[in-house]
């Protein structure tokens, strides 16, 4: 998580100030629940809330430094915070953290931070979906060449390409909603998770107030399979970003030039070559996707903790929590802007469709020959040899189009009419069911 790839609203989730405010909220809510159950005095719970709220309202870097200084002595972050809080609350601070263990605060706080991050990421995905839908509808019938193995296949529409990416991000949104629900759990169960020193109703109260669910069995820590699923989902979303960014990178190649990133006034592409217009945003997105996916394996390895708990996961999560969510937030925002402003060249797309002399229509020509009574194996040989004759002489003085080669072939002449060949080479058939597909994607 570096400033270059961080947006303020995402980075704010992982600040010390936000963390300590959540810690206090957990402690204060637990005190309120205990007061309702008669476990601590109601006046004490009110004092803790009022004085704690006042202290958190004016929390500054100086307070963080004070907590850090205490931790340098205690070697325990939660105790350091509770010591700092006790100075602000006074005598009633003795009722804070009764029956709780550190993981109750740490894990519940992490759940809150991850849900805050998930909400931001869901809003980002909505921006990506909006941009993709707008551009897909705009280019619903813009003819372009489809490619398999990087080689011209058959025509498609550029809008259909984008609709495919839209459908993927719609799935990613559902995945993230499910991952958010799974991670949104609260643990206030005390040492080794038995509730020996705290009433389970305290956990239920805190969970409800924080918008979380009570963890069924916390064992002192929330099970890390939840976190593994969450970070795996972030990795899948990152892969969707890279797939779309890779498409843009290819389309912007000089030999293709069907679409390109918006080039701003005053923008420079190269320090040595003034003509350059490089796909820097999409290349950047591919790199950022790798960083997000890098969090997945450590999250998986965090699942196997010793017995009821250890802290081997803690150092990992201090890194991957902010790094993965902040980076993905930045990447999604960048992707939405890039696709919204993507410069698209329909004329170049149309030219590329026919750049191989019409051989991209070989599939329908094959069917036309079989419909004319030619055996499929024979028809395949006829179509292939005429396609290769066209392909190998592209750009040469004696070049002929695929259509011309076909009509001059003695096995075609007199058996298949020019009208049938022309119909087979019409690009319109590739748009015949675009509306059906769009209805499936967009409703």
C-alpha cells in the first residue's frame, strides 16, 4: 500500500485512528451489553461511553504515539490501548474488557475493516459495470474480428466483447457480496472461545450493533477459512481486471489499433520517441492484479492455526488486509475510468475483418458447400486450399480474394452460385443473435 496506488477513502480504513475507534466501539458496546445484563453498573457503562467518545473525537497522531510508547514497554498492542483509554475514562475503566480476550477485539475489528473495504469495492465494481454497459450498448453492432489463439477467427461485435466482461464483473459482484457476508462475523467469547467469563448475549449485542453476525464457534479466534475465501475472491476480481486490461493492450498494438486508452492533452508516451501512445493504464492494471493475487496464498496458509489459536496469521493480515483491498480499490477505479474514456475505432475494426481477404468467412462457406451437396470432408479440403491460397499471397501483386479463388475453383464453379458464396460471406449473420445475448446479460 503506497500513496501512488492508494485512494484516500480506502487508505482511511486502515489508519491507526480508524482501528482504535473500532476497538473502542467494541469495548463500549460490550460494556453496554454487560450493563443491561447487570454484570457491571449502568453508570459505569455510560461513563465509559461518554468519556471514550470524547477522547476518540479528538484523537490525533499524538495519541497514536502515546499508545506506541506504552506498547514499547508492554509488548502488547491491546493492553497498550486499554492503558491509554483508562487514563481518559478514569476509575470506571476497570469494567472495560471484562471477560474478553485480545482476539475478541482484534478479530472483530478486522471483520469491520474488511466489510468497510468490501462496501467500497462493491461501489467500485458498480462503476466498472456502468462503464462496460454504456460502451457495450454503444457498440452493440460494431463489427470486429473475433480471435482465437490470437489469430483471426470469425467476426463478432465489439459490444458483445464488452458484454462478456460485464457478465464477468456481475459475477464478481455476487462473489464479493457472498465473501462480505462470510467475513462479517463477531467474536466476543473470551479465552479459547468458551464464554466462561462473558455472557454469549454480549457477543450477540455487539454483533448486532456492528452489523455483523455472531461467530458460531470462535475458539478464541474467528476461523481463517472465512478470510481465505474473502482474499480468494479479491484475487478472482483482480484476474477479471487483468483479462480486460490484456484485451485493451492487444487492441492498442500498432498492428491492430482497434481501440486505445484515451490520450490526454499534454500527455507524453516516451522520453525518447515522441510519437509513442502506450497502453500504460492497462499495463499498470495487469501489474496491480498480480499484487492483489499475491495475498491469496498467504490467506490460505493462515487457515491452519495451532489448536484454539496462535498469532502466525497476525503479521500476514497486517500486510495483506490493507495492501490487497487498497490496491484493488485503486485498480477498479482506474479500470472504470479507462473503459469510460476508451477510444474505439470502428473503421479500423471493419478493415481488420477483411484484412485477410475474406478467409474469416470460411466456416459459413464450408456450410454453404455442404448444403450444395458436397461431402463435408471434400468441402473442408476445397475451402481450406482456397483459404490458404488467399492467405499465402496477401499483399502480393497477383493476390486474389477468398471469394475470387472460390469462384475460380472447378469443384465450386457450377455447383455453388456466387449468390450463395456472397451470402455465406456476409457479416450480418454474426449479429443475428446479438439481441438475445444482450437480453441474457443486461435483461
